[in-house]
C-alpha cells in the first residue's frame, strides 16, 4: 500500500449526521437516509464523536516455558462518546428519559422516571468530501453521562457514552462506506 493523502479522513468536512431509533428498527440499505422510526438528533458538540475500542487479554503460561505460550482475548468492548448540542424534545427525552406532556397553559413538562430505557439503535455518519463512513449500531446501551453545565457564553451539552452490544449471534456492529479507497476483491 502506497502513501496517499487522498486516503486521509477528516471527519465532518462535508457533514455528519446522527439518528436514533428503538432497538429492532430497520436500518436503511446502503447509505440511504433512514426511514420511519429513526429520529435525526441534530448537531453534536464541536468534538464530534469518539469511538473507543477495548480488549482484555490473558497470557497463558506453560511449564517449562519462561515466556507466554499464548495470549487469548477474554473480552472485547466498543464505546461511542458524543454530546448533543441541540436541546429539543427528542434530545432531552432521550438524555433524561421520560415523556413530554403539555399543560392547559402550554407549558411543556418532561417527567423523568425512576427507571428508564437505556438501549437504542443508532446510525452515525461522518463525511469528508464525497466519502461517507456510517457506523450502524443495532443495539447500544447507555453506560455513562457527562455533567451538564450551564456556563455563560457556552453551549450546554448533553454528553453521554454508549456501549455497543451484539447486534446478533454473528455480528457486533457494522461499518459501511462508499470510499473508493476501500477495495474489496474476491
């Protein structure tokens, strides 16, 4: 493989998008916009999103070797960290949980339950020029929140971490792209 600056990926240069849906929602075919059941979650913080793969291993030792004989993977993990910059009915209801109601006087109220659903499906697109990379998370579970701060002159963000759970018995998650640098052959 030769050095090629065209293969550098600068996320967000041509845009990006985040959609959420209930687990079990049908993901679109190829890189098409999602249909019914998917909600556009709007802008993220300027940090975009982070993908943190993890792996735990265990070294196997045998006698009489004084070095590791084998290393086995005992656990894999994948987390996505992002923060919604837009405050609206969808982002707030997902972040805090609960449902919105409107009073007779027109005031909206988000009733936050003691127990909330924490699992969602998610599509995250990152674009650079005419290239798109889409993460398809068919089952992601909320695993952490960031502090919501209201600081003078700064955007208040709804930050959180999602842990990716297996989509099926054979697939953990999927990554799709239309990048011509990805050559798939026989």
